C-alpha cells in the first residue's frame, strides 16, 4: 500500500517520495496502571498516560515488556 503523502504527490504531478522512517516506536498497553507499575524501570524513555515510546537503538528491556504483557493480561482476565 502506498504512503498517503506519496499518493497525493503523485496525483498533484509531483514525484512520489518514500515515507520517512519513524523516529520512535511505541507500546500502547491501554492501561495507565500498567505503565505506572513499570515506570520506575523505564528511566530515559518517553512515557505518557497510555504510551511508552522507545527507539530501535534503545529498545524496551525484555523483562519490562514481559511484565507489561503479564500485568495487562491480568487486568483483562479480572
């Protein structure tokens, strides 16, 4: 599927361009409580109420990601 910007540029007669790479990646646990539970282990990462942002060069630690999944699963299964 073509990038929307490239499709619009092509329609306007301009040369299409490749989409820009993402500056960061995100995890969306859909739970502020889960983010709060692991926040102390995520110093240096960008956190908000519903999002954890990271880069490919600075990925989330595996154990933190596993805890995010475990905690969110427990919330869902309540």
